[in-house]
């Protein structure tokens, strides 16, 4: 499922499936600060999915690139994968 959100003037698309979210920054940023953008990506994932983002679960396709990141989610209140998966 896709969700779109704007945070601090930046647009993000969040793709949610089961216990994973992929967050894509869809707006241009001239000089991106990776830590700030990653924090906004965590917030975008949590707000659009209603799930908690598991701490330190961020994975990026290109190291240091704040354009795309994936996160593990805790949607069932266990901070682990859904039982049976």
C-alpha cells in the first residue's frame, strides 16, 4: 500500500507491506543532511503505517543516500516479526 506524506517541506512516498516499509523522498533537496532526512523517513513510516519503526532497522540502497530507505516495523506490539512468518 502506498501513502504520501509531507514533513518539514519534504515529500515522501511510503510503501507498506506486512512488517516492512520503504520510504522514498520524492522532493528535491539541494544539500541533503542524511541524519535529518533519515529521522523524517522514520517519522513518515510511523505516521503513515500506524506501526512503530524498529530502532536501527534502516537499510539504504546506496550508503549515505537519503533518497530511499527501508525499515522493519512493529505493527503487532512485539518488536519482532509477526508470529508464523
